[in-house]
């Protein structure tokens, strides 16, 4: 039996954007009703799941898989704080957004989190 968290509690909101954002980009609110790519060491509000030239559909809740940087030990599983690292990857940070870290794939530098 395989376990899947995909689809549980997903919330997706469409925002305006100044430019087309790539799917998988972690974003922040840039101004009222608009998002932009999050910057290094910032918290993030969600991840782009679909985009056009001037709009981005952003998943703000639910389970997602994202790339990470640095080392994440097994004892980090559970509630932890993460913010944006280099090249759009997440990293552990006391100043980051609280997430529920459920799985770590060190081979692919990928984690599964509930936002």
C-alpha cells in the first residue's frame, strides 16, 4: 500500500504578476493582489502551480514537493520553519514559515511539506 498526501486540503488562489512565473516558483505577496518570486531568506506564501503572462495560480495550502538545500536530518521531520534559500530552494530557518515536513528524499534533494 502506498501513502499519498496529494490533494489533501489544497487551496489555490489566482494572483496578478508583473511577469510570467515558472511553475514551482515559491512566491510572496508583492502588493495588493499581486505576487512575485520570493527572495533569499524570505518566508513564502505559496508555490506557483499554473501561470500565464500576467497571472499566477498559487497553492497556499496543502501538500507539495519542493527542492531543498543544505542538510535535513530525520529529527527535523514534523513541524519546522523554512524559508527560501538559494536558487529557489527551501532551507531550514528559525525565521521561516512553519510547515509540516513529512518526507525527505536526499537523493533528489526533495522534500514533501504541508503548508
